[in-house]
C-alpha cells in the first residue's frame, strides 16, 4: 500500500513538472533553483546599486579598521545575489589605500584618490563581501567581509 502511494506521488510530480506547473530542479548552465545563488551582471541595470553596496561595505570596514588611511573602491569583480528574507548580495571587490586619512577630512569616499607610489602599491586587497538587504525596511548589513592582499596590476586589470 505504501509503495503504491509512493508511485502515485512520483507520477503526480512528474506530470506537474512536465506540464510546467512546478519547476524541476536545475543545474549546470540553466536557470538557477529558486532560493539559490544567482550570478548578476556587474555592469547590468543594477550596476549603480551594487556600487553603492560596495561603498557601504567599505565605509563599514573603514570604521572598524585600525589604520591611518581609508580603503577605497578600485573596481567590482563579481556580483551574485540570493533571495532570502530580503536579498543577500555577494560582491567581490578590489580596494586600494587612498590619500584620505581615516580620522581627518571626512570627504566622501568616492572622491578620495588612490595613493600612488610604493606606499600605495602595498595597499591593494581583494575582498569577498556579503551584504544582507531588506529594501522594504531600509535595512542593510555587512554580514561578512574577508580580504586578502592583492597587487595594483590585479586590482586595475
């Protein structure tokens, strides 16, 4: 009896999947599974939004850093999103040491020029950032920011 019910359920799932009522799990290069991580075009229609989130993460990191100069955004390498209770945005960014002192002039981070010369060459990093966004609550939170040393050539590629 249990086996017959199991087979009926499988037949119903197969019929619903075939008719398009429910989506079959996917993999490979096809559409991502609902709730899964989706790649996004870093230069697509959400480019400005992703850039603002990168600056938000950098501002958060600069506040916590025990350093003399602020890190600035060099470029966004990659962006992925995931629907959660809101949206989790995964951004890979390249950062560089700027000429703006952390406790000095509080001009906008976007207008801080990158440091040049040998001191500036040592200040590049590549960072994997996770930002949780709930637009309807006007909520943004940096959940994780892992950085490792990089080179000027890699950052400006």
